[in-house]
C-alpha cells in the first residue's frame, strides 16, 4: 500500500495510471489515480513523491536499444547503444528504459531504438531512423 504522504491508501498493484490534477481549495496537490477495475480515486498529496512505491518492472522484448549522442566538432553523433532489458512503469509518465548499466533518466540525451529501426524521443517525437533523428537534432541546434 502506498499513501504515506497521501490521504488515501491504494494497493499499488491496482494502479494503471496516475495523473496530477490541480490544487484543492487549501492549496494541497490533488491527483487522480486510475485503477485496474476501471474506477479512479482522487488523492490529496503529491502522487509523484510516492510514484516509485508502485513502479513495476516489466521485461523488454528483444531488439530495443537505448542510444546516446554526444557532440563532436559541433555536431551530434551517435556515441553508443545499450540493449534495453526492462521498463520501469510507475503510471505517472512514459515507461523508463532500463539497461544493464541502470535506469535511464529523461535528463539523458538518449533515445529509444525499436526493433523496426524507429527512433523514439519519449513524449516528443518519432523518427524513421537514427540518421533522421541525428539530422533533426543537429538542425534544431543550428536554428537555436
């Protein structure tokens, strides 16, 4: 059960998704938690502070990779790739890829390469190839 900072106790295995809502009349954070039975609960407190308490680790299908980029003479180039071995799913945002070296955070400049060759910048954009992604990133840097 989580809820140490919340006013409601919810079995984390029943959570499908959690969304931050607004603040109530007293200025406290309120969030909506959608449950596996199709119902939802409104909880008071910052659900994101306790999101890791209900995060689930799901094995990744083979063929997913996490790609890192780095600057070389003012141009972003592919630096390396690591196989994604699992996904951390806490219901509050996009699944976080886990590689053998650890959990990849959104602060990392990497992207996900799916088995079909598509590149995914989570919550932002999808590209047809690693080359297309790097070209778009370099174009963005030049126009900034």
